[in-house]
């Protein structure tokens, strides 16, 4: 039996580690099973991905389906900053933003070494006086600015920033700008136009010599009923608070439009507005300051033709197991691709997850042969049950 496991990060384990646990657990049930693991990056795991493709001696044949070796072939130093890993906000049951946005996962992709910035300063903590601060994603993005400055000081030629749809550092990039240029702007009190213009110009000069790669887990417009703040109401935030944040976002959006309008290349990108509200408005801010466009992480990491070959080639699997902890409200793009290709060759796909983004009956309509609930406290036992059901 051949099994293809597409493993995302789960709990504290990276996609690689989840794949290793899956392999060991399955083979404890059926040793003869041939298992091929591909680590995925639907959510966090960007640094593990770079580490994997950089450490060629430790890459299995299956892992070479990862396609972004090109990002490691440029001369000079390249850095990756994964905001999803430490600052993603999934709802009002999350920890407070002040606890989570002082540490960002960052690393040098040149040698695939990982540096966790545990020594970074605390967030400047400018948040709304709502009485619900612990429950809301209202911290600032100062920590990101610190990380980018560290990379620039190391003469980085390329910086890859991976953004969550919602983050614990929602401030329209104000803290990021403060960290870069030493300004002291407050998200709740937008500055005078001339002061903001000077700060933005200085930030542009700092960033202009560096290539930026921007990726995101999902799309998110900034303003309107489908915008960032109103989308919070589906995650436990009151409509009044959403309206207050929407108003502030609009004021900051006006400043950015006035001081640094979108370049024609960005305006021509149909997805530009759809990403503006990603990561608390950083989608807008980073595209304006760097000139880079945001891509879905699946589009950046995966070579579609190679994934197709893994599923539909001469050694196609008998079963595909797609593993992940939590996604946004939409079905991951890679999962959609896998389901489409598996259907062509009649290979069943099962989903192993603790997420509840699928509505009743949707699994069958998508073409999933089964959905299995994983609990981090009993992860191995859940994998054993899956193996006992499907192994032959």
C-alpha cells in the first residue's frame, strides 16, 4: 500500500515533524505501507519549509516536490519572517495581543538556520480602551519593524514576510513604521499629513534596496462590510467595536492613499484590494512601501505540476491523507488541488484536522472520503485509529 501524507503544522509540531509522527504511527500498525510525506504550508511553517529545501542532504525524494529552490539561488542574504506562527488570531478565545506579538518567528534562509526573537522588545501597547483588550487583536506591529530592521542591518537582499489573514497586531502598520523610522504615531490618533509623509518617505528609503516577497494564508479586504473589522464580528467581536476600528482604518487608508498611492502595477492586480486588510492592514502598508504584490502561500510554495505527478504518476498513492490543525473559513487551495487530481485517478482523500471550517455535508460535496477529528492531547491515538481503518 502506498500512502501520500500532506502534512501541515499541528500544535507545536512543524509539517516535517507531523509527517515523521504520521509515518512512525502508521507503520506501527502496518509496517509494509510505503509512506511519502510532503510538508505543506497552508498556515505557519514557512521557516521549516526554507530549512527543508536548504538542507539538501536531509531532503527526501518526496520533499523535492517543494518548488521554491529559486528563492535560495540569489546571491546575498535572504530572510524569512513568519507572522502566522506567532501572531495569527482565530477568535476572541485567543490569548491577549500583548502576550503574543512580542515574539516573531524569523530566520535566515541563506543557511536555513532559525532564529526565534525571544529578546525582542515588548509591543508599544497602544490599544483601544474597550475593556475587552485581552479578547481582541488590538496589539501593534512594532515587533515586525524591529525584525525587518535587524535583517536590513545584516544587509539582507531579500526578505520574505508571511502574513495571516487576521493577526494579534492590528494597527494598520503603525507600530511597524514607528520601529523603522523612530516615529511615535498612535493608531488611535492619526497624525498630521506632513508628519506622516516624512515618515513614509524615510521608510521607503530604508527598504528600497531590498527585495520583498509577501505571502498570505488567505485574502481579506480592508474596508466595507466584507472588510477586516466587520469580519471580526464572525469571531466574537461586537459590532460597535468593529465600527470603531473600521472608522480608524478608513482614516489611515486615506493617509496612505494621499501620501503613497498604489502603483499602476498594483492597481492592475485584480487581487490587490482583496489582500489590503490582511494582517491588520499590513497587506496595504507593505505593498505600498515595498512595491511587492501579495501571493497566496500555496501559489508560492507549491509547484503544481510536481504535485500532480505525485498523485497521478506511475507510482500514484492508494490513499492521500491531508493533515492540518486550523485554517481560515475557506478550503485551502492546496487541498482543493489535491482533491481535483485525486478524483481524476480514483484515489480517496481523507482529512485529518481539528478545524471546523467545513459545514455539515460539505465534506462529501468536496470529494473527501472521510474527515477525522484530531485532538492535540491525543494526536498519536487519533492517527492509530485512522491507520487501523485504512491500512491494508
